C-alpha cells in the first residue's frame, strides 16, 4: 500500500488548515470481491461509458474464462477513505510480452477506469499525472499497460485521462441518444429514408411471415445464441478475418450473461422469417443505457433483398426509446446502420504505459502499427482489397481439424 500527497491548488493558510487531508492511498488487490464496494460507489457517480464498467459483467468474464487470481489486477486509489479511481486489469502474455489491459478488450466498444470525476478535475493536471503514476507504480510484474479505446471524458471542460500515459486517437464511438422513437425518426430519417426502409420491409414481408421478439435473460434467450454465433462466424469467414468468439471461454461468457439470475440485464432482439432466425442483436442494459455487443444476420442470398439486419434495427429503434432507454450504444467503427441512426459520436483513444524496456519496445511498435492502421483504414479501396485477398487465402488453405 502506498500513500501519496496530491496538491490541488495553493490555498490560503486558513483554508489549508480547514481542508481535510488530500493524501491518496493506493492499493493493489487480486480479488474482485475485495473492491466490490469501491467499484459500485464509483460506478454510481457517472453514467456508464461501457458495459465493461459493470462489476457483474467483469465478474462473469473472470469466471467464464477461468482467470487466475494472480492475473487479476485491481488498483484502487482512495482519498480520506473514499474511492477516487479504480483500474481493473488482467495480465496476459502476448508474444512473450507481459501485458496488462482491460478485461473485455475488443468485445466492448470502449472501456475506462472507474473514477470520481469531480475529484480528478479538482486535482489539476499535475495532480492527475501524480495519481496515475502512483496507481501504476505497484505493477512491477508486467512489461506494459495497454488501455484500449478510452472515450474522451470531459468534466467542466477538463480532459480527465489526458495525463494517463501516451495516447493515440483510435476509432469513434457511435450512439443514438433520444427520448422517443418520434424524436429519433424526426431527427434521423427524411422522406427518402422512410420510403427506402418501407420498401425493404415490403420485400421482406413478401418472403414470408415476419416476426420480431424481445427476449430477456433465460432459456428463450439461450436458445438463440447458437444461431447468432453461427451467423457471425459465416460473416467473419466472408470478410476474411478471425472470429473472436471462437476463443476458449468467450461463448460461455455470453451464455452466462444471458442466463437467468446472472446479475446482468440482457436484451436480445430477434427477427424471424417463417419462424427461422434471420437477424439478432445481443444487448446489455445498464440503467437507461443499452449497449449492443453483437449483431448478426442470415447470409442466405434469398433474403438479402429484404435487408433483415436493417429491418431488425428499425424495429429496435421503434421500441427501445419508448421503453425507457435513453442511450443506445452501437460501438465503434462506422457502418451504414450507425450513419443512419446515431446522432452522437465520441472519440476514443488507446493509452500506453511502458513499465520495462521490453514494454517500451512493445508499446512503440504497437503505437506505430495503430498509426499505420488508421491510415490504411482511411483508404476504403485498399481495405476492401486486403480483406478480399485474406478471404481468398482462407478459402484456398483447408482448415485443420
């Protein structure tokens, strides 16, 4: 346990005498239950930016993936006995590098430390830099801390994560924030868009009986997951990219979240055609915010004219805001669906903190790769060509059993 005195400003002698101590105590723990009270207290102070800021979601991740206690890192900073910041990390080995990163990684659109924004703003730039330094000091058995996709977080105009290591601009987070579908419809759809959606709906109706259902935690939701993952796997094969849901434990994680009594509110949106599942959206709800973690649709060419994915999302938008959701988070990366429906864009950054010379090399290499990746993604023609080449290679090389 370490104690650090953080200066916030230069008060008068009288004010300094009456102000409580600004000393911050930092502790490193390896048990999520040991930080439960602090986690929940911090989570209650600001609206969630990510489902990964939910303690029950991360506890489910730890259990499903069987993460050992000594690979779980919970760095807690407290001032006057009250939690100020919590950094939940998992240790992995990646190409020989001991990496500390957020638990859910690319399975969520963004992630961030849990913080008391008022206290961090009060600390000032120097104080925040000292706080992050103190929180990172106990991490002696790792090479680098890589904090993927932290959203720009402002409090009274102050960027609260600006002093956290070295950062690089990454993707943009896309959200729909409305009080009703009527507002979303009025803001996001013109006459041409409505006509286009109606025409797609007519084409889908012509193919058979269309049904839309909303499922919560329990057996009915569990029965949908195999189809959803099969649809996603087919899509990844067509795109020529790796399937992140094939990693050991990942399927169990999503199934565990969907189970009755999981402690996490799950909502599945399911579109059916003659009873068969043609599109699915897997969402986690925290308060009045809904986070879409997975979307899938059938690859059957016979139904593509009806755009089942877009028709499913249209029905989602028609239902969620009138049911009390105020923010529908669709994650990072621009798609037609996000362009059509999302009225809020939040920039995110990757943050790097090397802890050893090996970590310094790894962070530098990854930083350069991210910079190159951004430039490549800006060239749509090149991205399409690379994906096509990768898909051809995958089809040409048979899978090993």
